[in-house]
C-alpha cells in the first residue's frame, strides 16, 4: 500500500480519536479504513478494542455440526454443498438426507460431558416444515439434554414457517419449546439486494433474514451473524451489511458473535472468481471489529479459513476461533476449506497461546464459569 497523503494521515488521526473516545465510526470512515488504513494500524486498533472487551482471553468450544441434508430448493451460486431435489434419488449425485437414527449414531460417539453444542444447518428441503425442526430438536434434547442446540439459519426457519403456514414468531416459539437454544448466523451472505440477486437469487431477501433474527431475539433466542465476502461485492456492500446488523443490534442486543466468511471458490458456479488474500481477510476482521462496536464477539471460523490464518486473525480483533468441529461439517470442505476440519482442545489452546493469549472454553452463550468445573 503506498504511503498515505497528509490528508489521509489526518483522517486516520481523527478516526483514531473517535475510537479512543468510544464514538461510532461512519460508513464513509469504514470505507476509508478498508481502502487506505495500513494493515498494521488496523491490527493495533482492533486489538485495542478487543482487549477492552475481552482482555487477553480467546474463546473456543467443544462442538459438532450436523447437516441433515444437502437437498435444497435454492441454488446459490457460491454454494458447493447443495444438490437439487431431483438429485435426491440419484446415488451418484452426492445428495444426502440423514435420518434421526443416523444422528443418534453420531451422538453416541461422544461420551456425556464431552460436547456442549450441536450446530445444525443444511439445505432447505422442499418437504420440511416446522414439524421437522421441532421433532429434530426434541430428539436431541431427549438424547442429550445437556447439549445446546444451535440450529437452523433464518433461511431455513423462514421456509419452515411458510411450509407449515404459520408466522415466523410461532415457528420460533415452537422450536424453542422443543429445545432450540439459539440460531446460527448463516444465510446472511450479503444484504445488498443487487449483489444478493447475483450470488443467491431466489433465496430469502435481506429483510427476511433480519426479521427472523429480530423476532428470535425478542423471543429470547440469541443468534450470530455472518457475512460472506470476497466474491463480487465491494467495500460499500460490506459496510451496508454491517450497518444493518449494527442497527438491529442497537434495537435488540441479541447478536453474540459476528462471523465473516471468506467466499471459497471450489466446485460452484462462481469458481472463476479468485478468493480473497490473507491480508484482505485480516483487514476485514479488523474493520469489522472497529465498525461493529455493539456485537461483543468476533469469530474466525477456522473450519473455513484454516487454523493458521484463523490464529493470525487473533491479532486483528478476533476473540473466538469456534470449536473442535471434529470433521462433522462439509459446507466449507466441499468449497475448498480444510478437507477434514478437526481440532482437539489442545490444538485450539496451543493456537491461542501461540499469540500470547489465554485460551478459555466457553459455552454457546459465552459463559465460562460453569465449564471450568464441568470438564
Ligand atoms: S447456501 Fe444454503 S440455501 Fe443456498 S443453495 Fe446452499 S444450502 Fe441452499
């Protein structure tokens, strides 16, 4: 990056003053940080903010994923995971649809107390309404009452409600009663309507995603938020995305973590696009930490990024590496992420310590105290 002009130096100083005073930065200032701020400067400021929020602690959890099906009514161009409904009957198509008994067999591999969270997302199956989600949550709660169920993107929940002919609020209440603990952040992609149309045409629009999360927060369910970046969007689109999240968080306070997700370009309809470079990833984490002043946690999802780069991101505002995963997700491995994403507690703790930070196991709500006696 070329040396900054005197005017840009001055802008940077003014932004720094604002940040030091705890004032919010604007979209224009965010764009300036993306375009002109030196990466080292961003890392230092994002770390300062992260330190103010979390000290030197960095979090992880013991989780697995369950992806019930990759059969999906949508056909997002960035997605390497989905198979169309007509592929369901073709064993060579790579489509799957696991039963509850498959899930039982998976859970049976984990002794009591060895997991705190199951993360469930998958394709939007054409035949499934809220009754399916309720039955799945109840099945897990019955089998493993101690495990937090973080399940169903806003896109899946919106379809459940539509299929069952009920309002989203009722669908969420029923899922919560059946054992749903929180919502993952997937399906957000990029909120800008034009970009969303280009990469995920047909899928629920931004306002639906935001509404589902707002209703969930009001129903006492917290959630996460993602942003898929590094495809056809620009910095303005990223800031628009984060601004909408920041505004919603001001109203509800229900987001726990923001999770930027780098577009991976294997085996999908956008494979001609290059992927973001590591320096872009780090810049994106740092700007997110500074712009999203009201979402407490910033997560580097190592199963998408690789553990090495996720660890590096700890120097750019990140305070959470996600969890052990144990090779239970294929969403990113099918698109070019680590082929068999597994990390033991030791591996995650060593990664965190390598940055001079203190590893802390958390539960899904970022509580840490009870866990110290549990494990
Ligand atoms: S991203 Fe989700 S909604 Fe889109 S095609 Fe893939 S599985 Fe379906």
